[in-house]
C-alpha cells in the first residue's frame, strides 16, 4: 500500500470533502429542479394545446441537441451580456436543470402516452379534475414506466456536474485537480475521485430500485 498517497489524502481531506459536498449539492438541486420542470414539459407535450406543444417541442429538441458544456458556458457568459448576472454555482444549476428537464420531459411524455386513453376518460366520467386524474391515475403509472430511464438521467447529471469546473465551481473534480497540482499524484487522486462519483451514482441507482419496489403493482 502506498502510504505516501494516504498521507496526502489525509492532508487534502478538507478540500476534497468540500468539493464532494458541492458536487452533491449541484447534483441534487439540478435533478430535483430538472425533474419538476420536466414533468410540466411532459404534460405540455402530451396534453397541451397545439401551439404550446410546438413551442415545448422546439425547446426540448433544441436543449437535447445542445452539448451540456455549451449550456454551461451560455448560462454563465451569455446571460451576463443581457444583464442577468449569475454566479458560477447558480449558472451551473440552471444549465444542468434545463438539460435535465428536456430529458425528463420526454420520459414523462412517453410514459403518459403509453397509458390507455380509456383510463383518462373513465376518470372524467367519475368527475375527477385533470390534476386529480394525474395525481391518482396517470402519475403513478407514468412513474413506474419512466423510473428506470430517470435513474439513468439522474446519473448523467452527476457526471455532467464535473463540467462546472470550467466556470470555476469548486466541485470535486476541480478540488481534485488542485490537489494533483500540488502532489503530482494524478493517477491516485483521479481514481479516488472516480470512486466517489461511483458511490454517488450507486446511491442513485439503489434509490431508484427502492422507489421501484414501493410503486410496483402487487402480483
């Protein structure tokens, strides 16, 4: 065992833990905000009036076709030119949440369209409003359909958070690079950072499995 690496890891524990906390915060906020926005995007694509569907379809196609790095740079640099000054952290959250919402919107749309229309008509027949229909009839079924793909999208957001180091967000990757510049132990610290990202994504995968079991229809 390389005790010199362990010594350096102990010395760098504070900045690495701070970077890990920032990465967790970025990932959590972008996934939550992006998922909430994505639900509304999916509803608009499925049940919106035709002009709204065209508008939202253009939004999702444009965002999904744009590299995440471009969205990050645009959120930080382009918005400032029109008077919207966001800090690196806020700009990064905005870019990742927008990217996440476009993917979640497509997941929700596909899940809702897979549900037979007769269920919506039956809900109307018993006097349910659309919010009630979505909450009690459509939403639970769409959740079961979209959950596996949502887990993949959430994991992608964690990996995309590393791009925020480009605009100076002191997340885990940037902190790791700073430690490497001092210790020159690139292989060891990059491997350690990769292990931490794996732990985060594994936690997301286990959370998805837990929700999947809880929402499964009893056989």
